[in-house]
């Protein structure tokens, strides 16, 4: 029986209210909810605005202690999802939510999607951090809402204890020791005892790995920006003069090094919103509000995914209108009474 006062629905999207998309979902009990149907309805809302094929690579960033990172197990479903897009499509919109993961796997993603399409666009629903940031730099267009964010690309490497630490934090510490040591030597003084002990405790393997991993991330972003994001950047907006390839390389180098700078961001998890992306990183971002209907469609889609991730065991979703892999799915755990916050 239906408890008194509890509203019943078989759809998330049908009961969603504009401006309070997620909160409006919490006053219902859901019967016969078809999650895949809801996701594809949401995809259709974005397609109606953009008129491009839409694919979703969305991971559960709502619940903790789950394997939601980009890794090698994503290779096959991602490739199949891209291959499932109609052969005559020249442009694609990729809806992305990820906390990051393997830069090597990102390179594999790009090697699949870029030869396939003339234009690749990324719609960042919520976050595209770390390796996800590297991935969106391979897009022709990056679309963000006011709530969207990406992050630094400084890689995480395992230390002697097996804990992952930012590679750049090692290099920043090493550079600080070098600078202070040189200053002491110029004054005919010995380097500080503390710095000597820190240097002795640094593992040469960790230093080498930090240097190579950082260079790999920087070089990948530089290459992606020049080849893809900047390919249509032909004139300077301020002067209307032609943009040279050397200028594209210079700008790409500045952005890549800034994104990898631990000194600038202080934390690997630092959130870079679209205003910082534009004003600090000098990276052109499309605001979702500038495309009629898109911001609303993105809000609705993210509220839907958020509810799904809170109430199911789903970890990763690879979905388009004609492809579906839902990984680590558990039976829907719909509460008998509404949840409210």
C-alpha cells in the first residue's frame, strides 16, 4: 500500500522542478523505475539542443571508497560506445564526469575518438579532474556550467609506503632545497641541516618518476591543445591579426605547465571553475547558459545521475542512444519512504 502522503512516480525527469532539480526528486517513492530509459530521455534533451550524437562516460563521484577512476577496464566499453555512433556523424558531444585516473588510458581514448570525428566536444556536468582534465583538453569545445570544474594535471605517484602523492610536490620540495642550498653556498655557508636530511630521505626513483610523469602529462596537454582545441584559433580577438603556429605552441605550453603547477594550485584536488579557466588559464570555455536550453538540460541530467548514484550500486556508465554498459550495477535500492535533507 502507498503510505499516506507519499507521492508515487515511475520517472525522475517527470517530477523534476526547475531550479531545485535534485531536491524535488526526494519527495517521491519510485515504482518500476527504468534507469536506462531515464538516462536516454536525458540524452535526448541535450540532443534536442545540440543536434549532435551524445555519449555519456559518467562515473560515480557521489559515493566514496569505490573504484571510479579512469583505467584500462574502460578501454573496451569506451571504444565500443564511440564505434556505435552513426558512421556519417562528423561531430560528437561527450558528457563527462570523472575524478581522474590513468593518463595512459586517456591517451587511448583520444586515439579512438579523434580520428573518428572532425569535432569532439566535452560537456562537463560536474567534474573532470586530473586525467579527466587532460581528456577535455583534447576537445574542440569545452562546455561548463557555473557548477562545473576541472583540476590540476599534476600526476599522483606511489611513494615507498605505497601511498599516492602529487609528483609535483616532490619536485617543488627538491627545487626549494636547491635554491636555498645555492644561496647558502654563495655566502660560503653550508646548506641547512634540515634540507640535507630531507634530501637524504628522498628516493631517487621517486624523483625520476615524478619528473617523467609530470612531463608526460604536460606534453600530452600541449599536444592536444595545439592539434585540437586551437585548430580553429586563427585570429587574435583583440587585434584581429593571424595566429601563428608558434603562438599556439607557446599558449599551449603556458596552459599545460600552469595546470601541472603544484605551486600555483597547492592541492591536486583544487577545483578550477570556468571563470578561472578563462581568466587565469587563458582557456576558452563555452558557458552552458549561452546555448538556449542547454544549462537546464545539464542541470536535469546531473540531478538524475546524482540520484542514481546515491540510490544504486552503479559505479560507471557508458551510455548512448544505442549503446549501454553499466558497470558494477547493483539492484536499485529505492527507499520505501522519501529521503529529505
